[in-house]
C-alpha cells in the first residue's frame, strides 16, 4: 500500500484476471458447439463436412467472447 | 532367431537413445552447471529489433520470422511452378505435399463459394492459410526463439552473461541462471561506475559485436510471426477489407444496403427502424471481426509460446514434448480456422442480403 | 497501442507482405494447381465413365457369349439326340433286317426239315403198309392180293376212298381256307383228289396239308373254324368213350 506503482500493477493483474472470467462462458459455448457437432456427425456421418464447417464457425463465434476478454486483459496489463 | 535378435536390439537401441536424452535433460536442467539451465523468458508483446535496418526501417525479429515463412511458402509455390513447367503428370516430393494442402483448401473453398467465385477468392484465403500454417509450424523449430542478442534488461530480474566460445571476432555468450541480477541495481551500478569501466566496456563491445550488460536478457533473432500483433492484425484487416471488396464485386453498390438499410427505414414501422439498427450493428460487427480474427490467432499462438517456454523453464524434461504436439496441433487448427472463417465471411458477403429477406 | 506492439509501419509492412505473397503465389502456383486439379478430377470422372461403359460392354459381351454358348450347347444336344435317334433307328432297322433274315433262314430250315420229315414219313408209309400186311396175314391167315391190300392201307392212311374224302361225306362245311391233317404224308394223287373234293364240297380255295402221326390214320379236316375228325385216333377215342 505504500508503493502506489506496485499497487496499481497488482490491481491491473486482478482486473485482467477478472476480465478473463468470460473465458468460462466461451469454454462452455465451445463445448456445447463441439457436443452438438459430434452428435450430429454421429447421427449423420454423410453430412460430416458441412457440420464440421458450421461447427467450427460456431465455435469461432463462441470463442470470440473470450478473445475480446483477452484483448481487454492484454490492454489492461500492457497498455493501460 | 537372428532376425528377432536384431529387432530386439534395435528397439532397445532406440529406447536407450530416448533414455539418454531424458537423462541429459535432467542433468542440464537440474544437476549440471547453472549455465545450462533453461531461463523463463521475459514476456514482451511488441516485436524486438534485431539491429538490422533497411532504409531506416527497423527489421524486427517477428518480421524476420514472417520473411522466413514467406520464403517457405514461395518455395512451395516454386515447386508447383517447376512441376507444371516440367510437364510431369505424377506429383512427387515437396510438390505432392503442397498439392495435397491446396486440394484440401480448394475443396473447402469450392464447397463454400462455388467454382466461379471460389477461383477468385482462392488466392487470398489459401495464402492466409499457408502463411499462418508455415509461420506457426516454423516457430516450433528448436532455436527459433532462443538464439539472439544479449541486451540490458530495464526492469525485473536478468542474468549475468557468460562467455562460451569465440568464432573469429564473434564472441558467443550465454546467460547464467545461477547469477541473477536485479535490473535496477545493475543500472545504478553501471551509472555509478561508468567512468572507470567505460574504456574496457567499449573495447569489449567492439570486439564482440555485442553489447555486454550486467543484467541481461536474450533478444531472439527470430520470433514466431503470430506472436506479434501486427501479423494477425494485418491479415485480419486485409481479410475484412477483401470481404467488402468481394461483396461490392459480386453485388455492386447494393452490397452496402446490408449496413445502411435505408429502404427498411423508409418503409417505416418499428420493424423497419429495428432493421436499420441491426444493419448498423453489422457495420460494427465488421470491426469486431477484425478484432476477433487478430486476437484469436495472436492469443492462441502467443499463449502457446508462453506456455511452452514457462513450462519448459520449470520442467525441462518430458512435459514440453507433449506441449510441442499440442502446439503443432494448435498451429494447424488456428491456420485452418482463420482460413475457414475468411472463406465463410467472403462467401456470405457474395450472396445478396435482400434476396434472402424476400424468400 | 504502442505497448501492445501495434505499429503502423509494421502493420503496413505485413499487409503489403501478405498482398505481395498472395499475388506471387497466384502467379506461381494456385492457378495451375487448380486447373490441374480440375483437369484431374475431370479425367478421373472420364475414366470412371469409361470404366462404367467398359463394364457395361463387358457385361453385354458376357451375356452375348452366354447366349451363344447356350445356343451352341442346345444345338450340340440336338445333334447328339438326332444322331442317337438315327443310330437307334438304324440299329432297329438292322435288327429287323437281321431278324427277318434269321426268320427267313429259320423258315427255310423248317421247310427243309418238314420236307425231310415228310419224305422220311413217305418212305415209312410203304414199310408200315408192308408190316401191316404181314401182320394181317399172320392174323387172318390168308393172303390178300397185293393191290387190294395197298388200296385198303392207302385208304386207311389217307382217308380218301374212290377219290372222295371220307370225312366230308354228309358234312356241311363252308370256308375259304381248309387244313388237312394226315397221319402220313399224302401222295400227290391223293392230294389232288382231296383238293378237288374239298373245293367242290366246301368252296375252299387254299388248302394246306399237315402231317401228324399222332392221329394214326384217316384225316382231320379243318374248314374255317370247324373241325371234322375222321382220324383213327378220334374214332378209337370215341369208341373208348362209347364203351366205358
């Protein structure tokens, strides 16, 4: 507490960690996408390429949330 | 009988090699002299200069990495050029590998955008894939991020340099994990005693071609292209820009109605204004695409590099092997995801927004 | 931004790098590879089509060959059957011919044998007559004059008296064919007289003569389906029945 610089960097670290909490949601989303994709491929193996493409697309969108969080965390640590 | 014996011996031989490597790893990481011990790298986001400059433009280590990836990709392209010039029919060697990749990509692109537009967008997306693919895999080559210049660390804990051997006028140093030096102290010490040691230092610098330091870090000559935000950001900006270009190419000015749904606004009603706002949101989404594209690639690769070096510094043996496989997998997957998303966005932009609405 | 490492110069460098690389790669490889891939795909499709056509053709050819084979087999079977039939017919013909020849030979042999027998019996007749006369002389004790004796014996054996068939006396017989059975062969004169008599009495045109020593003497006449028994054996039998 006596060193304001150390305090600020500690707070930055906490903030970045909190920002990355959104990775929970992204992880769940990616998991659900993979679950649905694999189930669909199991039921209809003929449509696997189409399902795979759309699955990866969906996973990418779900992952985007975590990526924004990552961007925010990086900005907090390095740029703010 | 003899065959079985040779087989057994060969298996045993390989096993001994692996065991010897593990023993060597354990020795260097935990038992041997401290200069062999792996050092946790200094985490820096921006690319570091290598001291090279072309017309005043500094060549950073990530730019060198990018250029090496470019070189490999161009060599692949040259193999294709040579093959098709030779008029052979059966592909072989490097070209065969290249053709397998291109065929895979072409099938995906053709499936998403059709034959006609597929041919137009293919050079863009295939180059994206190849560049990221080669960059991600080449950065896993040992030595890629460990050879470099020794430089003075400005804050944190650095290590004292140790001279290993000399080739001609070039002195090769390593940094010793057994001699940690606090950066701030070193600076102060240096500042305090600059007058006395100046002559000696200058001589040493001139001889070694390196800048000797007290609290040192290694600045690698080569760094994975994707660990520099500029590389994925450049690809993302190019991709999103090309999405608009291809959209306009396919639909003409009508493409922009996707963002500014003036027709819906004029038609009126609550739904019309909602549609207008949604269109504006799509415009914002285009910028979000740039962000997600670039940070996805950068985040994955940078985190992978970080994980590899930090875990490698902590447990130098066995665990990094698994992580290397993980990194190879992720390198390929990220290249594929970037490629696939680019293909998808472009092929979605090719289709008229209104045509869908009317159906 | 500077701290994240984003630098306008580097960014522009990377964009240019990407653009140049894309154009270079397009010029070097993509165009050719894609056209080669498409050509190969087409070639494969073509080859598959060709293979399909060839397979079809082969199937057709196989069917045709099978049909031809079946036809040939049927023809061959037909030929074999015909040949067999012909052989059987020929065999049968030969058999018939051989049988006919054999029958002819047998008939000839039989006829010869019959003639021989008749000749022997004819020879026998005179001896029997002589014996009978001798025996009668012994029994009767008187000698009959030879011509009368012979006449009697002839009558006994032939059943023909004074040019008339004895059994025909008082018998009403009509028929196209007649069979005359005698104990010993008749002489040609007797045969003539018998023939003449029967012709006049019954109207039979064809008369066959048989020899059966079992009837001892006299004649057995068969006209149509009627039999007139004028034989000695028949008379002895009738006498025996009458006595008993």
